[in-house]
């Protein structure tokens, strides 16, 4: 089971989702999307919350209001963190999550600690949590199928971009070739004109004599 939320504090809105338990979290760790940002309460047990970035966005592009939404959601879904003030929430790109065979189900580490960001949460803000919960829906998705479909579309998009690039290069090469032929033709015409004028000049002298 996965819970979906919508952060509509900005336009366009952002999609947020969260696994129901550690098994769903394990699937999300394995089959997450490269454009997803993972949120978790630092040093405490909590839900794994994922924010899907818009096309072309990076982690530093996330509006602060959306970060606050994710931080409040992950705090509210932490048994210990929900009861405490002044907790930290860490977040990083999905690709930075590290999973090894020795880790428990749902447990993760990081490939690069320097790519993990942190935001402090002073207290639970019910207004934010309630607003997000009003957008909550549930589903039982096939994580692997969704990821494979996403990757297929990306491959098709990249293939299209490469084809368009090759077409542009082909057209540019044709344009350069046509320009080269035109310059060669113009040079030839100038050489013929010079020769013709010289010949005519000599003919006039003969007639005069």
C-alpha cells in the first residue's frame, strides 16, 4: 500500500508519496525514480517520504514551502519524532540511497554523505499536516512495472533527441556543402570574366590597328 499526497502550496503542485510499512519502503528504495527526493527523520524511525521533482528540476530547485510540507509529513509519521520538538529531517536524491545485503528491510544508507541535506523542524504544524491529509489517496502499485515503463519512455525520448540531433547535423552539413559549391561557382565565374575581358581588350587593339 502506498499513500499519495499533493503539495499545492505552489503552482504547479508537487506529488508526494509514502510507503505504508517497511516492505513498501524496501520496494521504493529498489524501484524509486531518479527524479525522486527521499525524506526521513534523522536518527529516528519514521516513514519514508518521496517527493517527485518536475522535469528538469534539481534538488536545490525545490521551493522551501514544499520542503516544509515533506518535513512535516515525515515528522507526523514518526512515532518518536511526532512527539518531539526540534527534530531534523534529512533528504537526498533517490540515486544517493545505498542498500546493502546486511541492512534490515527498509533500512538505507548513502553513497555520498555530502549530498544529504538537512532541515530543522521546530514543531508539528497541524495546518500543514491536515491540508496534506485532505489530498491523501491510496493505491497498490506495481513499483517495478512503473519504473520499467518510466525507463522505457526515457529511452524513447533520448532516442528521439538523438535522431533530431543527427537530422540537424545532416542539414547543417548539407548547408555547408551548398555554400562551398556556391563559393566555388562564384570563383569560377570571376575567373572566366577576367579572361573574357582580357581577350576582348586584345581584339579591340587589333581592330584599331
